């Protein structure tokens, strides 16, 4: 009987479940609302931080862009622009700003025309070979172009990280119009300080992307320069975050750059974690209190029923003892229930005994009926064979058959016992084979093999005879010279008795073998009645099921014109 849930458990779980369910629903709704609010607040803070950084970057770059634009306008307006005029304009527009590390006017071949600082540019510096220079020269006149970060290599002894802001200009020099490039190198350090002025959760500070998603500035800028990491690896890291990562982006005014920051759901929800922790503590406290109250309440209600349950279990273990019953005492409901139970118990005991007697009687009647089906069938065939032998004048053979028949009936009677030892059953098989061998004029041979370890084991009497009869009649009667082997042994565990009847005769066709196996799996007699064959096998299998259960019985193996083997599996039981 499977273990069932107790009333105490149900009562406890119901009270705790209802109260905690209500608390959890309310707290979940409140927590979800608060979490949404905190998440919106966290997102707003990060968007505000991104916006502030974007504005500061726009102001910083815008100042440089304005310097380049106005200075370019002055250069293009002058009829004969010179170094002194260039220096005056630079000082006017830049003042004492240290953000611009170099401001040069380059000719179309990348050679400096004018510049500040006035230090001599290194002769080894070949600007025209750089990608950003070629991109700037390919741009339209008046278009401002921003380069990617690079190390300034114009002057000896100083190599700052800079971004070159360039504008293609026309200028007059010595009465001749030229195309040049106005270049202002702004230091990367101020950009880095602005970006690092905010922190976006665990991902760090935001970074800057160019128009083709190339990285202008990244917190790991030096690692990028040394090619220890790549832009692809940075993007892949963001993509691997999946639904847990959100990328915030905002255009930087006055440039074609975008400020980008990757934040995780955990970063956004950081403001709600403390609230959720407090809410969890409150819910746990309520759960402990409710559980303690529910336990106390269930003990008060269920204690009388628990006592009754213990008494009923004691009765269950000794149901056949008529002296055991429930005490009819205690509360009125308990006493009335105990009285009803005792009345029912007396009726159940009477019905149980009646059922046991009836089932035993039915079992004996069915086994006897099966046995009665086998004995007349065998006796009719044997007497018919004796008559035929006498008609042929074979008196000695007839005498031998009658003597063997007498031994068979002596063993089948067996003082009224239903079981024989394996040794006695093998003697019965030997006598039966003697009769059949005379009947069929010794057209087949037989062998008997018995393991001494099972000779004293018990088996139902006349269990082998129907199998031997089937083997002779259906397997060997049409094939002279066949051999029939009867074996008695045990399986590897020594717990099961194995009796086999094997012949090397005709075998059983596959379709017929399939029907026989179906009949053995379902010995309700429906298949046997419908098909009209296998009565002996069905009765033998049914006897075994009635005596020992469904796990024991017959199995059939056969190959056409090769062999047929029927195995009886029984529990090994000794007298």
C-alpha cells in the first residue's frame, strides 16, 4: 500500500500555503512594481550619464572643430597667407588651451607649410602615407574629418596619443592658389577623462565609435593598439551577453561619432536589489511565524485522529486476531467512529475467511478440471494404441504397453498428492515414452537426462506428458529416425527448475509458432477455442500459472526442419 498524505500534513500545508500564498502574491506584485520603478530609475540614470558625457564630448570636440573651421576660413580669405599671420590666428582661436598638441597647415603632399608648435617636424615623418591623411585628402573642401586615435610622431621627444581633426582648404601663397590640409591634433587624454567620469555598472566607462563602427576610444585603448584584443572580440563579448546585455548609444553632436555603453540587467537593477533583500527577509519572517502557528494548530486538531490511526495500524498487523479492536472511548465522535469501525472489522473478518475458503475451493476445482482433461485424453490414445498392437498380433508389445500404463497410473495416483519429485516425473516420462515407442514401432529414439541437484525437487505430476505427446505427434511421426530428449536441470541461480522437451523433427512453421506463443501469453482459453489447437500446451501452462503465478510457465523455440524445444520454468522447491 502506497504511503498517503496525512490530514495533519494537509492541514499544515493548507494553512501555510494560504497565508504564504497571499503574502507572496502581495509581495510579488509590490516587488514587481518596485523593481520596475527601480529599473526605470536605473535606466534613466544611465541614460542621463550617457547624455552628460555625450554633451561634454560634443563641447570638447566642438571647440576644436570651431577652431579648425574659423582658422580655415581665415586661411582661405587671405590673399597671401604667411607664417606670422597663421601664428596670430592660432593664438587668437586657441588661447592657452593645452588640448591641442599640434596645429599645422599641410600641403597636398603632407609637408608642413605653417605650424605650431614651431618646432621642426621630423624629416622621417611621412604623413601622406597614413590612412587618415589619405581619407582627409579624399574629402571635399570644407569637410571636417576625424581620424582614429594614433600616436603623434611629428616632433622628437614627445609622442602623445591624439586624434587628428582635419579640413581640406584652399590657400594663397606667393600669389599662387594651393590645396592643403589644416590639421589639429587633439589629445586623447581629455576624451578618456570625460568618458571615465561615469561608470556604467560592471562594464566600466562608455566608449566612442566612428561612422563605420570603428573604435575611436575604448577603455582598453592600449590593448587595442598592441593588438592584444580586437574590435571583433569586444563586439562578440557584448553579443554573448544576449538578452542580459543592453547597449546604450547616443550621437555626439558636431561629429559623426557615437557614444556607446553596454550595461547588463544586473547593472540596471542594482537599485532594486536592496529592496528585494529586505522584502525577502520580511517574507521569510512571516513564513516562519505562520509555520509555527500552523504546526501548533494541526497538533491540537489531529492528535485524536493520530491515536486512532496507530490503533488501526496495530489491528492491520494482526487482522486475524479477533481479540484486537479499537477502544470505544474518548470524545463522542471518536467513540462513535471506533464503534462503527469495530462492527465493520467483524464483518470484514468473516467475509475474508469466506473468500479464502471459496478461492481455495475454486482453485482446486480448476486444477482438477485441467488434470481431468489431460488424463482421459492420454488414456484414450494409449488404449487405442494397445488395440492396434493386438490387432497386429504383437502380443509382447501389448504386454509391455499395459505394464508401462500400470506404472503410469500408479505414479499419477501417488497417494492423492498433486506433486511428484523430478525423479518420479522422469520415471513417468520414461514409461510414457515406452508406450509411444511401441505404438510407433520404434521409429524414434529418446533420451532422458536429469541433474542430480534437482532430482528431489517437486513439480506438478504429469507435467511432461502433454509436451512429449505433442513432440511425437506433430514433430516426429512423419520423420523416422528422430531423437527426442527430455532434460531436467536448474538455472544459473539454482532457484528455478528447468524441464525441457526437445526434438529434431519437423519444427513449427513461423506463423503457427507465433500463434502458439500468443496462446501461452494469454491462456484465458479464447485463442485456444478460436484456433482449435494447443489444448495440451494451454492446459499445462494454465496449471503452472494457477500454482506458481504468471512469471512461470512454458516457452517455445522452433526452427523449421531443424528442432523444437519446449521449456517449463518452475520455482525450485524441495519437499
